[in-house]
C-alpha cells in the first residue's frame, strides 16, 4: 500500500508542493522568531492553514513543534538572564553588605539586556526577604504570579497531571546568603 501512496504522491507532484510548503513554513516561523516573544503572535496563528495542508505529510512529519521550540528557547533565555542577575546581586552584596532595594541599583552596563524579561519585555521582578532574594520572569502566560515556581522548578515534583498543567507560575531564581566562613 505504501508504494502506491508514494507513487501517487510523486505522480501528482505533491513532493514538490510539499517541499515548497515546508520552505514557506520555515521562512514564516524564522521571521516570527526574530521578533521578541511578547510581540510575536501565537504560533498557531503564524502557520498557514490552507485546505491542502493535509496532503503535505512529509513536511508535517519533518517540521518540529515550533511552539514548543520557541517556549524552550525563551525559558532557557530567562534562566540564563536570571543567573546573570543573581551573580550581579551577589557581587553587590559583597561590595555593599546588603542586597539592593531595587534592580535599578545594579550595574546596568555589566548586565546589558539581562534585566529584561524575555516574556514580557519589561524588567525582571525582584524582591528580598531577609537574607534571601527572589528574582523571576513572568513566564509563558505573561502574568505576575507572585514568584510561584514552575512545576518543573519545584523541589517536590507534582505527580498529578492537573498540578503539572497549572499555567499560573513564574520562572524563579532564589538566592540565599552563604554562611560566613570561619
């Protein structure tokens, strides 16, 4: 049955149309990825939805899930930025004895764009609690959830699917003051 399908696929020149469709999809996704996350429309809205899409089974099987790729890219970017800000906070504490009251007190030239949340395009969120600090990105949903860690960042992973699917979380970096060396 497969040889018949492949022969029909080639006879109707669907292989060339499939290839052109694949290139068009990749061009449109690359253009969308070049924009910041908060300015790009949803991936499902970016991808063309024409009536012949079901015939392009090769490009459909070769194309990765663009939304998942973009999400992993932005989450990784947020974690790297949070780590850079955390190091700057620790350097500030070593120099001044306390953590700064706001992120504006940090050396902006050294951090560059690390203070910008890739999901919202605004500044990372920050608060201190005694000898600890918490900096966080709003995450996929673009809402401030008070620094609630994502399910994949929690120390005890939830076993139930509803807990893992909870969209109300932030990407969080918590820092503690290391004990004094004696």
